[in-house]
């Protein structure tokens, strides 16, 4: 297999993980009032997906991957700069998001339904998510360029073992998931 193909797989796996993280960052809270009572599992989920927590998780994951592939101190420092810049840009995009979720809830619970305003708000939210996705893709490409082709290959191997970035996303315990062999097939 050539280095470009393995680098592409690594980038695809990292992009999937990053896209997932980006999507989680933009999913609006179900509650219009942050002070409302939430079920215990909802509080745990909200805390787990808090923006600051997610940014730290991303920085930690990048640090682990770079350490695992033997990145130099200079490469790690450059990766931290990239992640920090991306974090600042993501914060700016979130700030521009405004009151989208609250406005959508207000529109959907209004006396009369204004489908045109709902569609405009949906389109605006979609454009904001697209900007976040573009930022994550640029960030992932920037991080990939910091590594050598051999390091990208090692990172791809490491990330492939994690199932594309997060071992539990998309898996439902007791529904055919289980230990997997080296070929990726579920072992009996």
C-alpha cells in the first residue's frame, strides 16, 4: 500500500472522529432554559459534551496520537498551536450561532407556525454547521501535514483499532457487537 493511500485512510479516520466531535459541539441543547431540571443521564451527557470539555478532549487526543507515533517536541508544539487556533475559531463560530435553538423552539411553539422563518433558521443553522465542518477538516489536514508520511501511517493504524475515533459511538451493547479480531470481524 502506498503512503498516500495510508495517509488518506488516517485522515479519513481522524476526520470522522473530528466531524463527530464537531457535530456534538453544535447539537443544540434540548432545553430552552439551562436552569430547567434534567434527568441524571441528561446532566451527565451535557457535562460530557460541554464545549470546554470537548476542546480539552480534542487536545488530549491529538497529544496522545502525536506521542504514540513518536512526534518530536516541535511537532507536538505545532499541533498544540493548530488545536488552540482551531478552538478559538470554533468559539467565534459558536458565538455567532446566537439564540438559534431557543428561536427554533419559540417558532415551533408559537400560536401560528411560520414555516418560512423556520426554514430560514434551519438554513442558517445548516450553514453554521457547514462552517464548523470546514474548520474541522482544515484543522485535521493541518495536523496531518505536521506528521511525516510514516507517522501518518502509524496514526492510521492506531486510529483504525479505535473504530474511527471513538470505540462506543454507533455501537449498542447486546446487539451483535462484541470483541473483534484483527480482521474486524466480531468474535463469537
